[in-house]
C-alpha cells in the first residue's frame, strides 16, 4: 500500500506553472482604454447602487422588527390591563353586593370582592409593566435615516 508520504514531492517548477502571469501584450489603444475605464466605472456604480439598496432594505427590516417587538409587548400589556379592568368591575359588583347584604351573611374569611380586587391589582401591575416596557422599546428605536435624504435637507450656502 502506498501513501501520500511514499510519493516524491512535485518539483517547484511544475507547481507554480499555473500561477505564472500571461506574457505582456502590446499596449492597447487609448480608445479601448477609455471605453474599458468607462465600462468599469459604470459597473462599479451599478454595484454601489445595488449595495446601497440592499443596505437600506436591511436597515428598514431591522427597524420594522424592532417596532414589531415593541407593538407585541405593548399589545400584551394592553390585553392584560383589559382583563384587569374586568376584574375591577367584578370586584366593584361584589363590593356593592357585600355592602347591601346583612352583616355575618358571608362565611368566607375574605369577601369575594377582595379576592377579585387582589387579582385585578396583580394583573394591573403586570399589564402596567408590559405597557411601560413596550413604550420604552418604542422610545429606544432609532428611526431609519437615509444619508441621501439628510444631504438633500441641508440648506445651500
């Protein structure tokens, strides 16, 4: 069995033949050089415009993702606050019933309205924290600034 170590190495001359530069050709005419330069400039300009569009798109997508997260957090907080409001309404209804009923009629340690009020308070705090978090996320988002639009808004001397 022969291995890679058993075979003799290739001579350096044959290894670098593929990397030898092409022989120097005659000088191109100035017309060909100018056309090649203009073609190269236009190609570079096209690449720059494409890169700018891709960069702008990526920046807008990133900002939209941040705004979506902020809306989701804010929306979750709003839903939790809504549920908390429903529990506050239940607690007020049971408070009214507790006030109108005769003393000693409720065998429970805590009246039902206090239980609803406790749940409403916990949900209200959680909803408030979520709404506050959503608003702070909105405030932390840096709006997309297109450099071209900032150049057009500068006053001329």
